[in-house]
C-alpha cells in the first residue's frame, strides 16, 4: 500500500490553518506538512486586521466571560478555551520573540503595531519546521481513500495525498461545498460584522464624527449594545454598531437589513437623568445661545447643532427662552432618536460570516469530524463568529492549535 505523500495537508493559508500546521509540526517533528492557499497571498486577514496592526486577541482571560463574545459558538467554545485561551496565545507569540501589548479597551496587538510582525513570525516558524507552502493552489475536492488517508484534488487538475487533512478555508463557498459533499451538515452563512446604511438629514455631512459611548437598539429584534459610535458617509459604524450586527446577524438578514435603529448618544444616561442635567444646564446658562453651548461634551458640536435642527430649535435661541416642549424635543433627539436603516456595508475588508459547518458535526475536544476520522476543521469554516476586538482570531488560534495537536497525536499513535 502506497504511503500518503504528506502527514497533514492544510486547506487554507489563513490564521487557523497556519496555526494548526505549526501546532502539528511541534507535536510531530519531521512530519511532512503541506499548506494549500488558493489566493496569491498568505494570511490576508491577518495583514489587514486592526487597520494593519493585527488585533491578535483580547485581554479576557476567564473562559466563562470570553465565550459571551461569541454569538455563535458560545456554549461549545467553553471547553476549548480552557485548553487554549488568550493567555496561551500571548505565551505562544512571546516565546517566539513577538511581544504583545494591551490597549485600554482590552484589544491586544504586537508592540510593533504592524501585522507583518505576526506574518513574519508564522513564516519563520513554518520555514524552521520544513512546512511546504503553495499559493494559487485552490482545492476542488477532498475524498477519503479506500486504503486510508485522503486524496486532495486541486483546481489545476493535480492531486496529492495525506494521512490527515485540516480544512481551514474560511468563509469560502467552495470550501463549504466540498465539506457538504462529504455529508457534513451546514448552517447557511449570512454576513456578520457589518455597518448600517442610513440616509437621514441629521447625519448628512458629518462623516468622521464619533461619540465615545453611545447606546444602539433594534427594538423589533430585542437587541441592544453600547460603545463608541462613528458617523460615516453611508450611515453609522463603530464598535457599538459592529457588536449589534454580530449579535443580530441572522435576524437582520431575515429582515433584509431594513429596520428601525434607536440611538442614545449619551449611552447609559437615561431620558430622565438627561432631563435633570439639561434643566440644570439651562438654569446656569440661561442667557447663552443654545447652538454655541452644548450640554454634553461627548456630543461633537456639529452633531449637536444638527440635533437642534431636528428638534426645530434655532442655534441663536437662548436657553432661558426654551419652552418645556422644546426641552423635551432636545432630549428625544439626544437620547431616544429613531433612524431608518436601509442596508448594510461590509466592515472594511474584514468580512466575517455567521454560519458554516454545524458544530454538532465536530468533536470540540479535537476539532475532528465525528463522521470522518482524520478530517479536522478550524476557523471560519465552522459556525463560529464573534464580536470585533480580537475574538475571531482567538477562535482561530484555539481551533487551529487543538486540531493540530489532535492530528499529531493521531499520527503518532498510528
């Protein structure tokens, strides 16, 4: 019986695939490993993540808390995160000469602020381990061999064989189709992590303005989130919106991204508490013009003026002259305004999906297929996705590492 050419073939040269290959190489020294990447470049999402800085992980070290950032995979990832979590990720990189820093919001980056640092680390480790890498090598089919192992057919017609396969093809329709052909159940993929398209006079011409701590709510979906809010030329973005899009990915898909969004630009400050502050400000600054004296410093001046216009209040009106009705109108615009969302826009180039291989198909202790021994899956190919902030990469590192280690154990015990 002819021995498979490779001990492990990894389909996909992204975060999960590379990490899995390196974990396998560490546990099975000298094994023949091949990474197949259909694109021209390796680790493309690593390169663009965090504005080119690579948001490696998040400083949330309690697995029970960490899983709350995963709309899909929350229950299933608890065990895996106990085995390999953010602290393990940090140790892995730092033991290889890559220092990691934590920013105020918990996001973690290489101290170089350059994603190339992470890419160089992976390429250096792969070179040391003797891992073969092929770019522009798309895979058209994965088949189990009668004599054991796997046959991998590439789009150029060539074939190669492996004892085991790790599929880390990301949110690729072709990757999902190959796995579906093997009988694995799929959860239909829908977009996650996207921004909201809004055409509203209150926001026109204000692109680039941000509010540090807003609250956003979709009443019909019973979803709410908070955090920084950014006004863009097409609508709204920022962490608050991205978190909301991830939590509501499937519901928002079902309503064709047409819904009502409520915004409180003061975040957790309620209508009533804001009313108390507004009355106090009016008492202390009664002789001043409303338009030149915003009450809350967190609301940029141009946005404040636009909200006054929406409340039918002229900038030159004095605080002392405002009626109770006008005061209520200001509060409504600041803390309880409704905007009509008419579509979505991808968040930069960091496209993330909700959906993929049903997690019931996978043994989450090893990320191995329950129905196909020797077939491992990790990363976005699975029905796992997270909020923005380094959480998606952590799921990739965790899944890739556990899959690589389990595949090596399987090889060593053969």
